[in-house]
């Protein structure tokens, strides 16, 4: 994929992202990126991002375009399940 930023813009972005941005703003940025990419690329974006988050020992993962805090693999599966459930009473599932 071709990058749309020139070298100076990349440097400024990298500096902000890695040196100055608060952790929650970085996760907000990931959610923003998810919304801006083509639907056909969202699954691979999520997979790659989650792989990076896991390698970095982050306590967060992306699912359906939202970055959420996780505790363990069982919780990840429960979160994924809750997004895949149709309308339930009050729109919630008891986990």
C-alpha cells in the first residue's frame, strides 16, 4: 500500500505517536483508522493490530472497530460473542 505522507509528515507523525501521544489517544487513533479503511481490509487490519498489541503485552484488543481492555483469552471470546449476538432482551448479554 502506498503511503500518502511525505517524509517530513511521517517524521512529525512518528514523533507525536511514539513520544507525545497519551496511550488512550493512540487507541482512539486505531479506532479512527478502522472507520476510514475499506470494509474489505478491516478484518486484516484488526488481525494485524491485535497481533502487535499482543506482542507488546498490551491489555487491549480491537474487536468490531472498538479497542477494549481484556483480561484473558476467555474474556476476549466473550467480547467477540457479545458482538455477534443479535438483539437480546435490553440489547445485552449476561456474561
